[in-house]
C-alpha cells in the first residue's frame, strides 16, 4: 500500500478530513456556514502542530519528508483555500434573500431587473471566491517550489521568513469575520468576500513575514480557541 501512515501524518490527515467535511456541510442543503467555521478552526489547530509532531521522529526518510510537505500543501488548499470559499457561498444561501423584492430599492422592483441584479451580484462574488482559491493554490505551489531557497536563506539569516501571507492565516481571519457577522445579526456577506479578495492579494504578495516560533504558534492557537469559545457563548446565549 503506497503512502505514509505513521503518527507523523495523522494531524495532516485530520486537517484534510476536517476541511473536506466542512466544505461538504457548508455547501449541502442542510449545512450552515458556522459548522464549516468550527471545522476550519479544528483544521487550523491540527496544522499548527503537524510539523512539530512530524519533526519528533528522528531519521525520517527522504520520501517521508517530501510526502509530508506535499500532503500538507494539499490539506491547506482544501481547509484554508476551498473551505473559506464554500463558507462564503453558504452565507449567501442563508443570509441573502434577493427574491424578497421588498428589500430591494424601488428601481429594482421590476422582477426582471431584480433577477438581473441577483445574477450579477452572485457572479461577482463567485469570481472573487475563485480568485481566492487560485491565489491560495499559487502560493502553496510557490512555497513548495522554493523550499530549497528558503532553507538556504534561513541558514544565512538565522531566521525563516514567509513570502506573502500564509494560507493558514485563514483559520484565524475568517472565523473572526464570522464572529462580527454574528454579533450585529445582519448580513455581512459582502464584507466577507471583500476580506477574501484582500487575503487573495496578500497570498501572492512579495513582502516578507517572519515565520513564528513556538510562542507565536501558541498565540495563534490561543486566538483560535478564543474564537471558538466566543462562538459557543454567543450561540448559547442567543439560542441561534
């Protein structure tokens, strides 16, 4: 049987499964964007520690090293590339009611104009979602292609840097947007897609970000946990 199945890849596999499950749930008829958000937070938690767990195994073979890097990128593309886009489309389905003509301006009360507006509106947001997924894939592929250069640079400078915003930052940013969407209780789907477009641009930017150390990782895990707890409290208080 091909592949690697020891403990070094378990967290990466769990992250991938969480991303796939969240995408399926968010896009299904009975799904909900907040369920996808919880699974994104779980995927982010797994991603925060999968590399550290893998490095605890001494004398990993060249195949194991390359395999781990590849599946990590595939997992990130699903969990932090595809899943945020799926959550955005789920938000449109749950929160936007363009068929309710009384919510449209008077100039759109004609059903034909309302339908044209609806189709154009959704088309623009779908294009943003596709741009986001494409940018995430490009960044992850670039990350893999420049692995040797980055290792050499890290040895020379004594510190490792990312070029552009890491795709995994989605695990913190989008749940935060959803929290703001939940608190005022009105539709923030458009701001969500605006954030998505900004994130896409940052993914492929040429600026440098220092790779976080152990303390930085724990801070990000803490932020993710705080977002999870905040959502649980809000849902229990509002019975939503």
